[in-house]
C-alpha cells in the first residue's frame, strides 16, 4: 500500500531511491507519479502526489521559472478602467499556446504595474511569449528574469567554488 505522499516525499528527499514521472492533470495542477524502489525490502511502492512540493520539484527539475515585470501604457490603463477585465485568462492562454504555464499574475505599485510568474520549457519559448505579449502594443515595458530555486543557487555556488578566477591586478597586467 502506498504511503502518505508528504511522508514519502520527505523520505525521498532524505536520500531514498525514487523515480518521479511527471504527468499533467488536466483539471488542476501537474501531478507526479513517484515510484520508490527497494523500500525496506518490500518491493516498489507508488504514490500520486499533487502537492506544492511536487510542483516545485517539477519546476526546478523540468521547467525553468520566469518572472516578467510589466507596465501598461496610459491607453491600456484607460481601456482597463472603462472595461474592467481579468487579464489572467488571456495571459494563461498565451503561455499555454507557447508551451508554458502561468503560475500567477500579480498587480503592484511602483516602477512596474505587475508581475507574471510562469514556467516554460526553455528561454526561447519564454522570450517568444513575452515578445508576443509586448507586440500587442498595450505594454510600455516588460522585463523578463529567469528564476532559480534555492537548490539551483546552492549548486551554482558549489560549482563556482571549484572554478579558479583571479581578480584584475592593480597594475593592469591582465591576460
């Protein structure tokens, strides 16, 4: 009998042998089918997981996450204030057509009017989706940033620590 998914994920994260096969759940979030091998000699066990942990694992391992900070034009704000609409469905459709998935759309105060968080299979796909959105003409600015998980950041730091690099010398004697 499969164990409770949260406990299984904790054990898998603590070094147990596990294989994760990701499959889309058309109704809600992606789900992960996790097959654990050699669980205390009892053979394999299987658990379907639909949790934030599985989703974060999927994003970190399979789909890069992006943040787009955007600003509307004054004309777009005038249109939106007269014809109030939720832009989330339109943004979600665009990303889905491109091969990505909307995580969330937020509005904000400050330099940018909002932030879109999404995942996409690669930088080219993410960039194409942003260019498509900007080319509609309602955005004054859009700034895309590739985000990394804490685990990816730790791995970058670990790898950087193994790469020797000398700072420039005061006398200007570089290579």
